[in-house]
């Protein structure tokens, strides 16, 4: 079985040789997910004279980049107050504006390269489905206004207007933002890989890096000598002993339905807009380019000692629960089968704050820790890393996600207990709010531990 619906459709798999000799290169990128691929893409644009080698443990798109929900969003996984607290208000606004611009810029690149990945830049809906969620929606709109973003960035669609367009149960209105595109992520991986190959980038698959330091990378028992090392291993970072407590891999799981007829979609009303509701335990969905629902959610447990393994990609209990939630939102789709179930790990740092790091002395760059918002953020990381290496100054070189320090995660078993209690509390909080209509006390108490403050 393949790693996702997307990987099946794009026929992801091994296409490049295993590294079987030592070599020298200007840039050595570890990991062929979006972070590694976008970094390589922007380097070929900004410094075409450099030789670039990508080393991938499995195959390009094996990780979260080939498995995700396909939201190419402008969501940065830390709120503006938290960003401003660690920098200043102007820098926080600049970061969000860059996230918004990043969607447009990446769409232009995808179109210029002719990558057919179902790109639909039609925005995103975050739906309120009980009173507590409605209160959160109102607060969120006020929050964006406080930070200077107007109705062209985030707008509340009242219930009556929403129901003229969409059919989703219990809706009380929704926040709409245009800053999101829907994609088929594995096709984007494939398109970028094809382009990079044409531009002379060397890719080696089944080539797991076991160690690296300044100018030196060890892989399959061979040495790669390089000027810059770029580590782009997100959730898999914990596999390196020296980074064991830097990020925890948390699984997100997804399902896809069979393609559904146009009449069903006319009733539902969705086109290229991605959708979620304002519950605590995240859900996310899209109508795919071939008229399925692809829908996912958190809820799978964190696995002891940051374990990552193919048998954890599928969890029948959680997958059944995810399908139940989808049927609850759209009861008219009950007759249509689930054709695919899958999942994968995403990386969460202790401070729940994505970052790009530059160790300029040793010339080691890192992008990752996107907390589930990595599809767009990895493209911003890629251009930021490429500019640094190419010596190009821009506003991106001064954004407040560069060279941040995060505490490390606790040792086990505290890490396991904390992460899983957090996930349970969020699930309980959603039930509490559905029943009482009031903001969950449990969620408020626990929010400092799950990055909400
Ligand atoms: C189910 C799911 C749904 C998601 N939905 C969304 C979404 O809709 N929108 C969104 O913004 N984000 C989403 N995310 C998160 C997003 O997909 C990731 O944050 C993003 O793809 C990370 O890209 P990356 O290149 O940094 O890491 P990855 O795509 O994980 O790539 C890392 C690569 O490094 C390789 N690797 C690891 N260790 C080594 C080593 N030692 N040597 C060589 N190679 C190595 C891996 O095999 C892998 O291919 C989702 C994640 C999951 C799992």
C-alpha cells in the first residue's frame, strides 16, 4: 500500500540512485520534502552556478510533504501576540504579510513551471458550529483587526450568507480568508523534482544521512564534502541522536472518499476552498481536483520516545472517527465509500513556533518544526535559506522566525504523558463545548501546554 492517495495518484516512489560513493558539492540538502525541494529550487534561481545535492532516506515526498491535507495556507503556527512578544509588533505583522505573499509567489512559480498539482487559490473557511466556536470566531476577527488586517484578509460570513452558498450541518457562520490554495501535494513534489533534475540538481534516494557536521555529511558509509549543509528533516529530526528532544513527531491522519458526482458537490457548495471548523482538536479538508473529499484530523496518540514507523500511519479507530466527523458535517455523503486511509508525522518544537536557523560559522541551515502548517511555510523557509546562502538581502532575512531558541522537550516519560494528556484534553474540550455552548475550562487551563499562548 502507498503512503497516501496523493502518492498513489502521482506515482511517487524510488526514481533516483542510492549514493554509493563519496562526492563534493557546494550545497548538500538532507531530506527531499518541500523544505529541501523549495530550497534547491530557489538556489537554482538565485545562484545557478552552485552544485546542489539532495540526500533522501526513502524517496522524494516520502514524508509529510507527500501525505498532507493540501492546504497551501498563510497560517503561521504561532499567534501574533506570541511573535510580537519575542520580537516586536512591526516584525510580527511583517511575518504574516510575508506568509500571505508567499502563497501568491509560490502559485506564480507553480504556474510558470507548468506544474499540474490542482492549485486552486480560492481561500479557506473556518466554520463555527456551536456557540463557543462562534464566540471564538468573533474574537479571532477582532484579533486580526487589532493587528491591522481588514476584511480583505479575514472576514466573518454570517450564517444567513453562508447558507446561501454552502450546506454544512449546524453552521453558525464562518471566517473566510483568501490566503490559502488547495493543492495535490504529491504532484507538487513530483513537479519540483522534475524541474530540479532538469536544472542539474543531483538527487540520491534510499540514502539516509547518519551524521553531519561543518562541511561534512555521512551517508551509506560515504562522505559528502560541502560548503553548506541544509537539514530539512522536520518530523524525522528526532532520529538524529543530537536532536532527539528538539521536535516531537505527532501523527495526523487522513481519509479520502471515492470521487462524488457533481450533483452532490452542487448541494455542498464547495469548490477550491479548504475548510475546517473551530474545534480544538484540529480537522481539515478539501474537495480534491477529482471530486473526492480528502479530510483529516489530529487525535492519533504521540508515540513513546518519538517513534516513527510505517505501522503507525494507519489507526483504524482514529480513521473511523475521522470518517464519522466528515459524515456529521456532510450527511449527504454517507453512501460514498472511503477509498484511502493514511497518515504521517509532523514536527512540533517545545515552543510550538516554526523556525529557520542559520549556524553561519559552520554553514549549517535548518528549516522545519511547522506544527502542521508546513506546506506554505516550507516554501517561505526554502526561499529564506536560499537567499542566505546566495548572499541576497531581503525582508525575509529579518523575519522573527530566524534563529529563535526553543526549550527542548522533556525526557520520557514526561514527554509522552504531556503530549497525550494535551491531545485528550482537546478532544474532551470539544465535546464539552458542543454540549454547553460555553468555552471549555479544560482547554483554557491546558492551552499554555499546547502552544496556544
Ligand atoms: C497527514 C498530514 C496532514 C498535513 N496537512 C497539512 C496541510 O494541509 N497544510 C499544511 O500547511 N501542513 C500540513 N501538514 C504538515 C506539512 O505537510 C509538513 O509540515 C511539511 O510537509 C514538512 O515538509 P518538510 O520538507 O520540512 O518535511 P518532510 O516532508 O517530512 O520531508 C522530510 C524528508 O526528510 C527525509 N529524511 C528524514 N531523515 C533523513 C535522513 N537522516 N537522511 C536523509 N533524509 C532524511 C524523510 O524521508 C522525508 O522525505 C500535514 C502533515 C501531515 C502528516
